[in-house]
C-alpha cells in the first residue's frame, strides 16, 4: 500500500518556514507539534474511513475547484486546480488534498501564494533528501506523517498564510486507462468539502479509431443525475459536470455541499474485429490488441480457499456467496476442483472434474458446509493445487489448448507448516508449469499483499485486494469475470528488424475477453513511412498471425488539430508502462545488485519523464527576495503501483517474425493496397489489353461465370439470373467432403427493369475437418465444432484451423486452402456507401489445379473433368465487335457469341479483359440440367444428384 504524498508549507507574514512530510523512509526525522516559535507542527491526514475534504481550513473562501482530464489513446493527463482565499482575520493553515488512483504518477505541482509561484520538478530521491536536510538545518523543514488510506493515494499540501491571502494550487498526474470487462473507466474524486462558486469537471477523450460508446454513470448521488452533459462525435467526446452553488447544496437552504464522491466516465473504442491497432506519434509507437468475436478457451481451475479462523463471519459468508455464483458460471468444457485449507488441507475431489450441473451443485453444497477454524497452511494448499493440475495434464485429461489456473483466496499470513514467505514463493515457482497461472485475492488488510502479488506475478497471474466490507462478494465475482473468459494463449507481438527498440513486454501468456494488451516502444531512425507489427497467438483450435500497420506521420498531424488532445501521449505511455514493468521486475529481483541496476533505470526514466516514483521526489521551488525556497513531495515504495507484470525482461533482442503470405501463384492479388473508393461493377468496353489467366475459373459481377478449359485453350462464359437470397452451389465434392456455395445479394434498385444480383457471401465447408469459412462483404467467419471466430476486412491475418489455412489481406481478398489441395479466393469489391444502385459484392477465383474427387459437381465443379468442346462456323454477328459461332458440347449444339468479361486480380478498378465464348440462357446446354437444380437450402449443403 502506498503512503500518501504529503507536502506542507508554513507562511508567516514576512518570513517563510517549510514543513516537508513524505514517506516512511525518513521517519527518523524529528517531528512534533507546532512549538511556541511556530516552527514545527505534526499534521494528521484523515484516512478514507473519515471525512475527506479537498480544501481544509476555517473561514476560507474556495473561489474555484476545477478538474480536467485529457484522455488520448487510453492515456490520461489530469489537472486539479483550486483557488482559495483566507477570509479569516488571522493567519491559518489551508490544506489542498487530492485523492489519485494508485496506478497514477504525479508529474507536476505548482502553487501560487500571494503572487509567489512555486514550480515542481522531479529529482532523484537522494538529491531531494539532501535538499530536505539542508532546509531542515536552516530551520525550515521537519516532520513525517503516515496514513492508512486504502484504495487511493492521497496528495496533501498545507500552506500557512496571513489573513487576506490568495492561494492557487495546481496538481498534474498521469495514468494509462486499463480495459476491464469491455470498458475503460476513468475515476475522479470530487470532494471539495464546501460550496464552490466555480466547480467544474471536464473530461476530454480523443481516440483516433473512433469512440464506440461513452457514458458517465451517476456515482455522486441522485440529485446530480441530470447534471452531467456528454457531447460525442466519431473521434472525440467531452463530458462536463458543472453544478451551480444551489445545485451543490445538500438541501435547499443547506450550507453544506452534497458533492462528495467519485465522478466516473466509462468508454470503449471502435476497433476492427480481431485486428490490432498500431499508433505512432512523437517518435514512439503503441500497439493495442483487444480481439473479440472468438470462442473462449476451455479452463481448468483449482479454487484454493482459506478457511482459517480469521475467515469466520462476514468474510466466509461473502466468499461462499461469490463462489456459488462463480461455479454457476463454469461451462461444460471446463474442469475444476475446490481445495479449502486451514492448518489442514482438504480437497473436495481428488482430481479435476468436468463442470457438469451435477458436479457444480455438489461443489456448492461442499462450500456451503465449510466452517472456518484453525491456522493457515498456504504452502501445502498451493502445492496440492499445482500437483492436481500437473496430474491432470500428464493423464491427458485436459485439452492441451485449454487454460490452467489456480485462484487463491486468503485473508492472512501463513501460520502452519512452511511459514517463511520466500520459501513458499520458491516452492510454488519450482513446481508450477510454464502454462499454469496463479491469481491471488487478498481479503482485508491482515494479509501480506506484497507476498500475494509477488507469487502471482512470478507465476503469470495478478493479485487483487478485496476490501472486507458489505460488497466483498461482488468484488470477488467481478475479479473472476475478468479472468473467466480466456480467448487466446501465447501471444507475441513482433516488429520488423531495425525498425523499433526499447520495446515493453511483448510476450503474454493469456488474453482475457474484455481486456487489452498494450506494447509500446521507440522508433529507430529509418526511411520508412509506415510501421508494421505482427501478432501471433493461439485460439481455440486456431493459430493466428495478424499484421497491423500505421503511418508514421499521420497521427501527429491529426493531434495538432485537436485542442484538447494530449500530444505527448505515446512518449509518456511508453515511459509509464516501462517504469511499471521495472517496478514489478524489481520486486522479483533475486539479488541486491540486480535491484540496484533496475532502480537506476527507474530513476533515469522518472527524471526524463517527470514521474514521482518510489525512487524520485518532486522538488517545488520558488523565489522570494532572492532566496530559493524548496518543498519536496515523494512517493513510497510500492511494487503494486501500476498496470504491468514482470514476466518478460525489458532488455535484449526483440524477436522478429515477418508475416509472409504465400498465396498460390494463380491468385495474383491486386497491386493496389487499398481498393478504390467506388469499385463499381465494370461494364466491359473491350478497350483494355486482354490478359488470359492460366487455369483459373472466375465468377465476377452479375454473376458472370468464366470457365477456363485448359485442354481446349479457351474460356466459356455464362450468366446466372437468379434471385437475391438464393444459395447457388459452385463445388460439391462428397469424395473430399468439400462444398463451396455462394449466396446472392441484389442491387438497391432495378436497372433496365431488372434487379441485378451478385455474390455477397461465399461459404467454403470441409465436412471432413468440421470447419466452415463464411466470407461476407462485412466480415469473415470461421466456425469449427461450436467455436466461432470472426474477423473484419480491416485485418491482415493468416489463420490455421486443422488442415485449413485462411489468409486475409486487408480490404482486398481472402484465400482459403484446404490441405494444400483445394483453394479458392474471394475478392472484395467495395462501392460508394451512398451509391443509389450498387452494393458491395465478392468475386470468386478458383484454380483448375484443385484436386477434387471423381464425384465432384456443381456449377464450377462439373468442369473439373473437362468436356470436349468444338467451336465452328464463326461469322459476323449483329454487333460487329462480337462474332457468333456454333458450339458443340455435351451432345448439344449451342449458338454462342464472342465477348469478354473481367478479371480483377491485377486491377480492381478497371479489371483485365478475358475473351470468351458466351453461352446464353443461364448456360443452358453447357451446364448440366437447369441452373435451378443448383439452388440449395443452406450455405453448408451439398448438391443432390442431378
């Protein structure tokens, strides 16, 4: 727990005296009450159990109290300002108190007293200590104050001023927003303690990708329910709370303020489904990764519950209540067990059991019957839990792609068995496997939370303190919700060689639904105009390789045009993450020498980026008649300051894995990286040079089939005039278990008294693998044995499901390859969203080298066995550009017309001409049977025998 930052100043008429109050490191300094000389006084800071007031003093006038937060790309810079006037007839002390989140870093403080300004700067703590000692030797500083503030860090400044004095305070702090359960939550403590003529809270949010939702749930009280105003555009939001003095009153004629609590803003951002978001600014980059639309991985959980005597009463009652709800949340794919311990260790079951409704009910009855008593044997309980997971893994009971975790709930230190914390830590570390995680929940304040956090961080988990009050059960359930839905394992973010350095943690053990992974670093000097990242991860039965890129200059240009954005966000976020990871790494460092080296790095970064950390302090200086006056503020040592684990070292080479797409050579993708704004279906003009594709069958536009017959060295075309919504079979091969179907979508309006149709959805289904890939114009869905994974066209990715490889190139095309033998490409055509007629659609490209069985059929599949074709009697037609002829095929004589269709692989805007003989009447005579025989009920249907 952090000791609050505390800064105290005494001002008397013409002379200055200072009282510096900081963390417990300096507690040996003399302290005591204010003596008759008025030089020293020991101040007492209220804890959050008592009334908290931002401005303290008797007979003072608080003219203004303003809080402003600027959040840019999840990084918040908050400023708290207040202007106070001493209305009393005598000198008095005025205190300025601010509660800030524990994960925040103070990075500036200024104070103006009767025109004299004190400006803050961060110094190394030994420098601050020397300045402090020098000031004290001159009779200007003394004292140490502690507090038991629980949830927040408290910054306190106290200034003693003459009557009629005006004091202005201004505090700055920074923090990174953490995404939990699908939202970022920004909290501000607003507790002015009195009525304020100018009371205002402003939260400005700027997210380059767009803001999906922003809310300000009323957490200040019912009377303020309609006072918060939100304005929201695509990328920006402004939340303002500005109550009048009358609106602040507890009652109509009250002189007390009802503004006393937490002001909360929650929001989330727009993101491409399962794509990373890479931002580059000010020579730094930040990679955000928060995939969704993935099926959860199955879980293997051992709940380890402290049932010692100290858990008696409300703690146990709420733990039981929470555990019953948690067990109900388990799915049939999960395995679990319950271990409870006091001086003994008991297992509800000897092994992990499947989370069936019967087993869950039995476990709930067992937990309900627990009666707390005795001591605390944490060591044996944790080792038993690890052994249980190891045994299940060795026996093949658990899915190798599942997630295994231990959740420890305890309220005290070990008192039985092994009680040395460092030994317990080593024992657990030695027995835990690399793919197991330990999560620690410490109830109340008797528990050694530092130990719980160390043991969790060292074993790929996190720790959280549960406050032992009326809502402890809700706290437990909320924590479990954050880890109950793992979506990915073994996530690594790579960058091309010689493009970045000083990268923060880029390997992550797990990703949980609703959270976010963040990697930051510095750019190396290169001539590149874009930065790329490559993210690899394992989902349920699928391996992912996702490419993201960002323009290096674009965001800085955009930030410069937004008044309330924080232009230095990327630089400060990188420093924030790095310092927090170093603090966590230091807490796990095995030697004093290693700790010293890490401390040196923390100090260097904190000085450069002006962060008050456990190893730096803020020196506040002002000039008065040629004398420099100094105040100092500091922060206590606390490894649990922030956001980040220490599971990966912050130095050493960054692994690079270039993502290389090896599309089959026939799938010549477009060279244009971004399709034109209006890739409307193109009418053939015959003015472009013909490029004859080799062994490729194409379906494009309305829908025009181009069947390539390599033996005859010709292409045959036909149209299918069906209705929107109809599903047409393209390939049906019961021998290989593959069926490829397309669903038609209609134009918005009739053209020439006809609704044109296009393929809006393509389905590739492998019955053998149980995998279906559905490519639409808005997203790509991969479905396998009940697992559903969705990707947007905004991602570039390579995905592996069993024998099936899916390659997505952003806004371009999707290629699906089955066992290296059958491949199909869907080419995306975008049209102007407001186009009065046209709609987005897909082109289809298949290799004639696909290895089908002899049973294959379908509108395209039937031509895998090439028919004999003879064209003769070529003559001039009604259109001089289009010759006519007779075609003999499948025992039929057909009148055909020479024309051309389009291949859009090389040029998505204009296409390349493909000359072909056109068969009229929906390919009648060339296609077996009637085209209506190829209409199917579902996207995964196979074709019945014609």
